[in-house]
């Protein structure tokens, strides 16, 4: 079982790229430890900015740095980054088109029993609603690294959500990756599973369990929530009976919504959206919560069987 | 009359024309901030259409972005674009000269308009200069009503933390905002003390519409090492148009033809 988290993968990638790029700057809001970015701060103190517990300032300062040529990665818990500093993300980053990558760490229900203040179940919706902002939720560490490498090649704003815990490996360092194109993990005849982030390994296990029951499921890793890869979705959904989305997010404005929007206009299809409910969530570890709300492999299999 | 003061009154005439034609804009704040903008663009800052794309040009941010009208006439006068086109099309259908600074207008660094954003962005720009050993300075102009936004105080902390002596804020302290005096709404009386307590070098311009006083203030700011500076400019909202001065209704009032003629006459008298 892989122990390297996606936030560690981001740090390792930035450490490597910063060897030859003095313009890479990391900005944290007392979050360098929780973002696993302390090694970057220690190695490149001249390319690291600490703003203290001040998320609005985190994003505003990042935009100013970027407006002067810096390639900025600003990391803070997704719960605070996506809402406390929402207007700075809207005006200073998205509207202004500054070269800032906002990294929402410990996204979704990563913080488990810390409760609703620390959950970010609306970050996909909030960030997707901003004109000029791209939104990503990579699944494993290899895809995360490829994503960071790709984002370093352009200057447009992005929001990335990563989880607190390590995700099982789905790919390897030689994986195919094209920015804004979903990764097709498997093709299937009966069902198409569409998942993002930490939900992808659960969906993969569900796919294997469904195969054992004689149900052929395909799986799309839709790490790119915006721009949303509707072309691949429609192509893979065309010949199945059912599409099932799985996301660690509220029902509004996330993967399920984007999938429904794309299918309804281009490929009407039976759709089951699996997500966290629009209510105060129970206490527990993230894994316990996934199981409770039917987002784990067992829950996905159950939904598929019921719908078919 | 000195050249800067003359220019500030010529630009006031442009502002009045722009506001009257468009029936839009924020005339009161434009007239309080125009001397600050004139001094910065025509005396203090190293920025012009030729060096605007250079990495080492001085950066300017109008955090009180609703006074874009005043900024546009200054940028036009500076040669960034045809000033008359800005006057003629301000806030009109499909014009880039909208009611707030935006980068579709040559000479504007970043999109702004929501209050309380400029100082943090300015901190980032000043930090970038320190990282790259560049000598450019960053100037941010704020309104006194805007100082109720809490984000300013986050930026004030960071500016001191990183000893950004290449950052200079200006507060256009005209004592009025849309609902009334700042004392009635949220007082700006202790702004100098607030900045000082955050570790800033505080320079007060007793008459913030006096170009000579502003020139001196910015010289003091540039000479201060080891901490950021703020110029508290005690201005008059509506300055230069008798019936607008210190009247809250001219925050964004629209002039009748008669009022327009009186406003032009007031300004022409000073220029004569």
C-alpha cells in the first residue's frame, strides 16, 4: 500500500523543478507542515513566503507575486482556501488571470472528526463557478505529479484539491497524461463509473467486484472538473446502460452535476450520482464516512446493482 | 501655479467632462484623489508607456478602484492611450473603460474594484522585487472608507513582517463615504495610529490636495528603510468644484447641464 500522499508528491515535484527555476514560489498560511511543503521552505527559503493564518492575504499576495512573473503555488486547507479567500480567488486570481495554483489540502472530509468547519464539500462548486479558474482533483501521486508538471507549462490560474491521506497507486511514472483529458482506466459494456480524487481507487475495486458478478464496468478518472472532459465522457457513455458518478463532494456543482449537464445535452443516459449529502455529516474518519455514505466499493456496487 | 497643480486641474476638467458625458463614475472621490495620482504619475513613479512591460517599472494599484475615472484620464494624459477616447466612451457599450481598473486598459497592472484587495497584491509585488533584487517600488492608493475591510490589516502585518520599504501606501482620507461621514459609518480618525501600531512609517500630508506637500511626503517615504510607508493624505472629497466639496451626494452624483457648467467654471477660474 502506497504511503506517499499527493501533497508530498507536489512538494517533491516542486523541489525538483525549482532546481532550474527561480520563479517557482510557494506561499503558505501557517500550513507548510500540513501541506507537506516544509522541505520546500527549508531548501528554497528565498522562494517561500509565509503569510501566517490569513487566507485572504495568502491569495492576494500570491496574485501580486504572479503579476510580477512568479509561478506561485499557494497551499492551505481546502476548507479555508476555497471559501475564506473566495473573493481573492475570484478577483485577484481568476478574473485577473494571474499565474497562481491554489492547492487545497486535506480536501473533502479528510479532517474527519474535526467536523463541518474543516470539511470542504463545496470547493469544486465554488471554484468551478469562477470565470477563468480551472479545477482539478487528481487521484494518485503519479497523476498529481503529471498535473503539476503540466500546470508549470502554462500561466493560467488553477485550483487543485488533494486529500490528507495517501491514495492507492493507480498508475506509474510512465502513465499517459494529457492536461484536461480524463484518464480511461477501463472500458466496460454495461456501466460507466466516473470518479475523481480519492474515490477512484474505490471505484476501481467496485469495477473488479462487478466483473466477478458478470457486470462489465468501465472507469473514467475525471481529475479535470473544469474544463470538464465531456468528449471522453460522452464517448465512453454512449454504449452503456448506466453512468455512475462518485465524488467526495456535496450534490451541487461537482462531478455529478457536470456529468449530468454533459450527458443531458449530448448523450441522455440513466445517471446515478453518488456524493456526500447536503446535510451535517456524521463524525468519523474519512474512510468510515465514505462507507457510511456509500462512497466506498461496497456502496458503489450496491448502487449499480440496484440501478440495473 | 506650479506645473503639477496646473496638471491636476486640467485633469479635473477632463474628469468632469467624462462624468458628465457618461452620467456615470465617482466624481467626488476622483476629485479628492486626482492630486495624489498626478504627483505619483508625473513626479514620483518610474512608469510610462515605453517601460510598462519592463520588469523593473514602478507598480501602481488603485485599490479604491471605483475612482478608475480619475486613473483613466491620468493614464491617457501619460500617453498609454488616447485620453479623449476614454472620456468619450467611459462606461459606454463595449468600452474597455468600465467603472473599475482592468487590464484591457493599457497601463493597468491587475483587475480591481472590490475594496480591500490592493494592499495584499501590492505586498506580493513588493516581495517579488525583493526576491529578484529589483529596484522598482510599489504604490497602492486606498480610500479611507475602504480601510474598514479587514483584509487590509492582514496585508499591513505582512508588509511589516517582510520589511517592505519598497512599498508605499497612500490613504485618500477625505472623510466621506457613500452613506455619510466616515465618523458616522466607521471612523478613519485613528488611521495614522493604526498604521504606526502595525510598524509602518507614517507620513501625514496635512493638505492631501496640495501637490507640493505630496511630493515631499513621497520623498520621505522613499528615504525610509526597513519598513513600509504610508502617506495619510487629508483630502477634500469633490475638491475644486465648490458645490461638490465635502458633500456626500457627490460620491457618484450625475450633474445637470447647469451644474456641469458651474463645475467647469470653477476649474477654469483656478487655471486662469
